[in-house]
């Protein structure tokens, strides 16, 4: 117990190591599906980490966070359809649009609290969902194929599965580090304080609204980036990207993995998607245990898997 | 009344059929420790709510250092130097005592749009926070998670939080609520020291403390001021005795 | 013009259903301080029960009656098993916990009734149209919905405002410990209130069923609208929910009916056909956004409790 590496930190290191070695494993065993599965896991992990920034640390539960997956994805898709394939144009634009949308939705939604905030973010996401369905030129309800992934010149070829995987993984690690620094900074303290006791925060002199709004924008931007990656990964965009059930998935990942830490949602993403892969092979009704399991986690293991692991240090 | 630090002018508030504040007028000069006493339901917390900015009065004006703050948002008042503590402990329970106070310091140490540097490693914040903790007698308890502190320590921490915002005036809402005699005595000592450099508006039920500390006392009953003056005058006031002090033990000087 | 009147009535009818949902939500939130995301699941269950019982008994009315009972019981059982542990907790825990229930119910329904959905057909008598105004004919069934929900609304009002149980409900809202100390069985009270909310939701679901499909996930779409209604009307206010529900119902219906045509006048036909429905969906949310900007406490905020 006096070693510097706690069980929890060892686990985190282990997960990162596994993620780093997936393509190697795939190369050796010839199982290329693994790369595809884990690319998806890594991308959704970015989205889940971004959600947890506002949810776990900021106490702002957004049921419409998947909308940024859609915004990011559609930015890439629409630009690609109009002939703009350069990643250097697509990606920043996607992030900027995500930021602007988050600013608008956040400015309105943060005037409410609790479940009303949740439903409003959901409502705004549904709005974009319906708009996407109405975009006949870009596939409407059926969606649209993206024929060419984002181009970054000869240096980075995203159509190469392994290259793309490592790009995504690098972005995940960068996201984790960025969010980690953010959460411990002065800004992060305000966000966490507002989650813990907003009344007190105002009483000691913090104008909490503006900080929460900026946090909301940051989270939207990060998730927009995940959307960009997802569109490239599936070579396809559709309104289903933004359906509220996708937002629900992200919430499940964050809660299951652990809302209290930056890395928790990554664990959640891995756990949920691996579970989905393995269990759906056994029975198509596996999801029925997910609901009650989730309820049990909320009631008895609030800190998720990461919380359980951290508790083991003194166990 | 011109140099009152806090000038409460005809403040009224009603909730449905209940008059919580009935044209309350009070001027508190700088350096005074002014106590407000009254039976439960007298409207003391509503008054603090209006002073702090959580409740907007139906009528009347509140002036702090000459500035009309009647409709000013809560955080602005704190930034102007008006700090409050809460009757029911309102802290950041999952953080350490030091973190709690450091947040209060941070609120008045420039803006918080800083995204990179670890706030817990900022010496300006930590040093000032430790000082505030020491002033209320919580020097060694900084690293304890607040939910693990005793009730009395919570009340001390409430004061520390208010102090950490470098205020000109303190609004203290029953700081001694739920404290035993030993803890109360310690709190009185703390308040007596603070009295030297801060103006204080004190709401309290503990009559020993009130008469030990107050320069002036105002008695509130059903939202109305029925008496206001130095402690001896209040103690001698028959109406006050009947309405309130008669229910309590005879206070000792 | 006739079309406009018909659409207005449709709007009112939608509004009544929204009111049933919103009232149940507000009741449960006001009295138990519980946020219930699975409320839409009870709406769905009501519809599924009705379709099933109607098919079994070959009678629409019997189906409705049995389904109401079944939803009431289901709601109370749910409360005892899964909702009780959530009381007193953070609202976030409520949202997450009931979200888990939502997932569960969607899967359960899929397991029991399959993914395809059901239909609930009206008895022949209900299929006729009634003359509501000179020259204006309106489907009898939709009229029945409006009147039935109005009756329910009045009964609800009478229950909460005039009966002893209602008094207990309102008292429970303001002071739980006191009511408990008075010897009233708070646990039972909560169970009954939750059951009532479930029955209201289920009733809305089964009323709506003949007009559209009975399918998995039908609860979620309308739940969002119900929350929008509560936001526009004012949190905690049943009166506000009623007015807001009518407003939302009418705007949504009229928007869907007229916007596509309106759009086609200004833009190309195809653009109008696709953008129209999207815009009409957005209308409600735009209204909600406007309320949030100009009057965040809602149009008829409840008096401070």
C-alpha cells in the first residue's frame, strides 16, 4: 500500500496501454475489426469526456450533448459535398459552429436549473435533429455518404485505418490532459464550486453564469471535434447522430465510468461498447439489464467504476 | 445618517398575506456591531436576504457606502465589500476547509478566466486562505473535508469564508446556531476581535453573546422594529421584555 | 377557414393530452420533489395496455378501463420498488435513475410486445363526425378526448383543492415531516400520488393511441413537449401548465398545418416541403426560448410555497 502506483492509477495506465496497442494486436492477429471498434470507442470517449466536463464537474446535465456530434459531422459532410475536403478548413469550422451553437443554447438554457435545464438542452438538440431531417440536399432522414475523408495533404492519410486510429487516440489523450488542467485551474474551481453550492458561490462574489456558459461552450467544442472524427470514421452522416438516445449513451458512459474524474468517462466508453459488442452476440435483449444496472449504479456506486477502483486503495 | 455604512430605509416585504418586513429603517455607522434580535418568525432572515440580495424588497432602499444596492445582484454586493454568513450552513461539503476559503479568496483576487495553472498551487490564494482559517481558530483543520468537520467548526468556517472576501461589513445570520457553551464562548471571542476592524450586523438568539458584543441592539417582532438602542436601554424596555426577553433567561452582563 | 377551425380544435386536443402529462409531472415534482424521466414510459405503457386489453376483450371501453387500472397498479409497483430509494436525493440522481428506468421500459416493451408496435382501433360509433359549428364537422373521437381530459382536469382540481386527500397532498408538499408526524402514512400517500401521475400519463397515452401508432419510444417525444409546456407555463403551476399546454398544442398543430404551404410561397416547392415541417417543430422551441429570455419564471409562475 505504500507503493506510488495505486490500483486505480495502475488501471488507468493499463487502459491507455491497451488503447495504444490495439493496432499492433490487430496487425498480429489479423483482426482488423478491433481497430474499427476501438476507433469508435476512442471517439465516443472524447465525447463522453467533454460531456463530463459540464456534467460531472459542472453539475450541468445536458441531454442534448450528442447534437455536437451531429454539428461536427454535418460540418464535415456538408463541406465535403460542396467540394471542400481540406481538413484544415473543415475541422476548425466544425469547432467554431459547435462553439456558437453552444453559446446560444447555453445562454438560454443556463437560465434554468435542474431537470428544466436538462429538458431544454434536449429540446434544442431535437430542434437541430429535425432541421437535419429537413436537409434534403444533404441526405435528409436517410443520411449522406462522405466519399472523401478530411484531407491533410500527404502527411496524414486518414483513410488509413491505423493512422486514423492513432490520430483519434492522440486527440483523446490531448483532450484528457486539457480537461484535467482546466478542472484544476481557477476556472475549474469556479465550475466545481458552482456545482457544489451555487448559492454560496454567488454569496462570495462569483458571477457564476458567465463561467458556466464558457464551460458549456468548451464542452460543445470538444464534442464537435468528436463529431468530426465520427463522420470521418463512418464515412457517413445522418440525423440519427443527434438523436436524444445518443446523448443518453454518452450520459451512461460518463456515469458508468465515473463522473468524478476526468478519465472516468473513458472507462465508461470502453466498458459500455465492449459490453455491447460481446453481449449483443449472445442475446438481442441484453439491453434490458442496462437500465436496472444503471439505476443500481446511481443508487449504490455513484462514482462509477472509477469510483469503485479509487475506493480499493484503502480496501 | 449621512455617514452610515449601511443605510436601510423603509424596507418592506410581504409574501402573500404575511408581512415579513414592515417599513424597516436602520442606519449602521462604520465600526459598529449592531445586533438584531427577535422571536422566530420576526423576519430576521428575510431582512438579511434583502440585504444580501437574495430577496428584492417590495419597497424601500438599501444603501451601502452611499451606493443604492437595493436591486444589485448578490455577487456584486460581495464585490463591494458586503459579506454574509448563512444561518443554515452553506459550504462546499465535498471540498477541504482550505479549498472552501481559498475559493472565497479567489473570488476577490482578479478574474477566474485562467485555465491552465493549478489553482491549489497559487500561493496568494492559499496564504490568504490559511490566514482566514487561523483567524477563526481553524488553523490546523485546513485539509479536512468539510463534511467531516463538526457543526461548530462549520459555523467557524462560515465566518472564515465571509472574512476571506476582505469585506468592509459582515452580515452574520445566527453564527452561533446549534453551538454549545464552549464553542459559543470561542465564537464571541472571535467576533470581539473582528469587531475592531469590521462593521458587523449580527442576528442572534444567544442573548449572552448579544449583550456581550453589541454596541446597539434592534428588536424585530413580526417584521417591525419595536425598539432600537444601546443594550441597557433594550434590557430595560418593557415592551421588549414582554415580547421577547421574557421568554429567555435574564441575560448576564 | 374551416380547415383553420379544425386545426385549432386539433391543437386544443393535443394541448389537453400535453396537459395530462404536464399535470402528472408537476404533481409528482411538487409533492415528492421527484424528477421523473420515466413519465413518458408510463404514457407508453398505458397505450400498450389499452391496445392489448382492447384486443383481448374486443371492447374499446373495457380496454381503456382495464388499461387505466393496470397503469395505476404499474405506477404504484414502480414507486415502491424503484422510486422510493430516490427520494431525498439530488435531482441529478433522479434524472439518471429514472433514465435507467426509461431504458428498461423501452427494452421490456420490446421484449413483451416485439419491436413492431401495436394498433388500437376505435369502435365504429366513435368514427363519425359531429357538427360543432354551423358547417364545421369534427371527428367525434377527438371531441371525446377534449371533453374527457377537461373532466379529468376538473376532477384533479377538485381532488387537490377540495378533498382531505388533496389537502394532505398539498400539505405534504409544504412540510413532509409535519404530515408524517401527524400520523399520516407518507409512504402510502406518495405511492398513491405517483400512481395517480402514472394513471394520468397512461390515460393520455391510450387516448392518443387510436390517432397514431402505439410504439416504443412514443413517450419520449411527447415528454419533451410536456416539459416545454411546464417551462412556458411556469414550474409548479397547474394552471400555467393548462394554459401553456393549449398554447403549445395550438401553435404546434397550426404550424405543422400551415407552415409548409406558407414556405412554398416564399421558397421553392421542394424546399418548402422539407423546411416546413422542420420549422414548425422549431416553432415551439423558439417560443420556449423566448419565454426563457423574457420571462424565465414562466407565464404563470406558481406562488411561492
